[in-house]
C-alpha cells in the first residue's frame, strides 16, 4: 500500500465516521442538516495516530535510520573488544568505555552516550522535520485535511507518533547494545561510576530508566521539527533545517563564553542521564532536562499549532 493509499484509507474511515454522525440527525420527518463542528472523539484520534505510526515506520528511510542506530552499538562493542584483546593497546578511555570491558551492560550506557549527541537527534530531526512538510509535498496532507479530523487532532497525532519514534530509536540502540555486550563481555554485578556496586537486576532496571530519560530528552526536538515542518512545503528543506539547527545548538553549547544562554539550550542537559549511574542517583540534572524539554514542547508546540491551524494548504 502506497502512502497516498494509506492516507486515503484513513480519510475514507474518517469520512465514514463523519457520515455516521450526520446520519444520527435524521428523523421520521426527514433529514435534519447537521451543523457545527463534529465531536473530536478519542477513537478518531487513535485512528489518526495509528495511521501516523504506519506512515512513519513503513518508510524505507525510517527503517534504514533504525538499522544504522542498531549497528552503532555493535561497532562500538567490536572496537572495544579488539582494543581490549590487543597486546599492544590498553583498555583506557572514557569511564563508560572502560567499564564496558568489565561488564557488558555498560555498553548500553556507552552506546547511548555516543548516539545522543549526534545520531539520535539527527534521525529524530529527519522524521520530525518531514512529518508535515513531507505530506504537503506529496499531496497527501490535503486528503487528511478534507476529512472531519481536525487540524489540532492531526497535529497532536503527528507529535505523539514522533515521541513513539524517539522511544523506538532509543530502544534500537539500547537493546542491540545489551545483546552485543552480553555476547562480547562478561555480565554480573555492576560497579557504578560512583564506585558503588549493585546487582545485575538493579543495573538492568537503571538501564531501562536511562533509556527512557534519553528518549524523553528528545521531545523538545520533536516539537521544534514539527514547527519547522509547518513552515515549508518541502520535506527535504524541513529535514535539513531541523538537523542543521541541532548541529548549530550543540556547537553553541560547547562555548563556555555563552554560559548565560547555555542552560536554556535544549541540548544542554542531555548527558545528565549519567547521574543515574551513581548511588544514590542524582536527579537534579535530569529534572532540569525534563523541565527544559517540557518548555520547548509548550513553546514550539504552540507555535506549530498556530501555524498549522491557520495555514492555507495548497499542496
């Protein structure tokens, strides 16, 4: 099924729902015209949400991006393993990498630490940037908007689908890293970066918690990409602008001379998940990160809504 066919099917279903609603206004005396806005039901939103998930994850580009993310932990694990086994090289490096040689579970944290600054935001930027502009470019957005779906509900479905992709992308890294680490390195009790030792079960729960924090940390980027996507009818332009913005913000965050604005950059607290690998866990940086993401979602989500609900769709 092509993207246009899938969108057409969703439109047909929404139109049928609208027709059923209109039919409820008939009486024995004849047909009574139905006026006003149709109700925005939860079932209608779920139908749009399922359609967005289908469109997002069926694209070959999405599958390739997830495949690249899954390949990254394997490459890291193999390199660390070869470096450890080499008689000419030491096993030094950043703390996460050094810990990986002692326990394969740390490959999850290492892979996330490597993927978060570059690979994860780029893939999320591509998907979020293409969410509206891509459908406008192919002409399928118009079919969605003529159905009794509502622009607000459609935008909410696209944002929620973007969050699901963040979870899927993070899971692709974490699950592959766990499998690779278990294959190449020993498992058992985990020594945290604070020096404390916890059992493997507790460490696995922390890995799940860290992966969840990383996924939610990308929520602000989803809102930014969605807003950029409403500004243009070109999917490529929206994707390039979103990814370029991520790179620019990360460059600005690297300059200590910009300390006054760095705490307000959406990338600033991304690496705060490392504080969860201490005993006890430090939550200050994590809460700042989540609060900052919520602020970006509120600001750019509102901007995307204002733009999208007043936009003249000509594609």
